[in-house]
């Protein structure tokens, strides 16, 4: 879809970016754990038209959080033949994500999980590199049934670090739009912070395992559809 309903959360980090990841994870799990009770009638009605298996959630205290490298290792070891040589330094394709989701469902009995520490090359210039390993970032994605529903991480708040990473990405820090972005951190300042963007249409679609995310939008817009 070229238009979608999103929900963004940003928060200050006191000690570690994991605080943000845990807040987002706990919020989504709280909502999803209550759906079966609060919306049982509506879910049952939808399943009369679009049958689906119950959405599996991890037991409290057994949430699944893998690093990106661990996810790729699982694909290489137990995934389909075409993923035997996937790289830890390249972003996952949608088919890879779905294959990993199927493996995690079988291995951990959950349709909801987190992938953390995405490779540096797969994240935008404002993602903070892991101080202990600059090949990866303090960035994560959340998944439902093997499809991404949230992307986020720790943002760079120091302007000089930000400029250095912008240059590393091959972008001119003085270019229009980028310069103004950096100047905000120089003029107003900002504490360490992080967050995530949630695709609400996707959350509904994948929770109900619908055949298309378009079914969760009143008037889905695509590159081929402008009206109604």
C-alpha cells in the first residue's frame, strides 16, 4: 500500500536501548493477549469468512528475541535449501522472513518474535551502530507470522556522530533536508532516545492471517489504485 495507518513511539533512554525494545514488545503483547477475550465474537465472525489458526503468543517470560545473525544461522541450518548461504550482513527478503517465521513457529511455538542487532548496511543513517560491534546496529524488527509489523531502534542523538554516519552512507550532510535534520540536534539538543514505527494495518492482517493487508484498510491505495 502507498498509504497506511502507522503508530510511532519514541522515548528517552536512561541506560540502554533495550528499554525501548522491551516497552514496545510489552505493549504489543499486552494488547494481543487481551484480544481473544475482548474481541472473541468479532474474531470468530471474521474467521467464518477467512479461516485461520489461532495466533500463537509466547508464554510470559519465554518471549523469543533473536539477533539478526541468529535468525540467519537458523535459516542456514534448518531452512529451505535456497537459504543455506544467507549472509549476516545483508537484509532479509520477504520470502526469507516468512521462512524464518515458519521455523520459529515450529521451534518456539510462537507467531510473535523480535529480531535485534540488524546489520549496519540494512539500516538508515540515523540508526546507532553497536559500540561493541560497528557491523551491527542497535536496531530491531518485530514480526507476526513471519512478516514485519514494526521497525525501530536507537537513534543517533550526537550531531558529530550523526554527520560521520551520514558521510559513511555516501550522503552529503550539507544537502537540503539532511542539514536541517542535523541542525536540530546542534541547536536544541536531544537525549539518548529510540522508538519504533508500527504498521497497524499489518498488525490486524497478520493477527487474523488475512490473505491481503488491503482488507484492513477502508480505501486501500496502491501504485495501481487511486479511487474510490
